[in-house]
């Protein structure tokens, strides 16, 4: 089984929130190594190339090419807990400055 780390940009089969379908999309691994040691799941945030629709909790990725993405993108405030087996493959790694900004948005969104 392939191990994934916090900050990895991965390709995931996301089920729509109304369960009407599924689409393969990039996502950012948010969960920690400690979380991964004790569970078969991974916490991810969806990544979207629809940069015109930036909502509360979203972060526009400054170095999207460095993250392994093909288009300008943003990390959304849409969080999911998925089985590791739902991850198709790793695309890249989110640059540290973008990871820090994602952390700030998560804390703001969740009032932590």
C-alpha cells in the first residue's frame, strides 16, 4: 500500500455531495502522520481549477505548477475523509508557503 503524506497533492475519485455521481479530481492531503498510523483513512481538501469561484475557506495556490497541477487552482474548504484506497496516485507536493496559507484558512473556517 502506498503511503501518502500531509501536503501531497493526489488524484481522488470524489463522490458528489448529493451522491449523484463521481468525478476524479485533485485533492490535498491534510491529515498528519500520526493520524495515518492509526487509521486506514486520509483527510483531504478538494482542489478546483475554478478560480473565479473563490469562497470562504478557499486558498488560491500561488505555485500551482510546483504542486503538480496543470492549471491555476485553489484548495477549497470542502473536506473529506476517504479510504487510502480511493487515492489513484500522487501528482506532486504543495509548496510550504501554500501549505501555511491553507492551514490559516482551515483554522479560520473551523474557528480553531
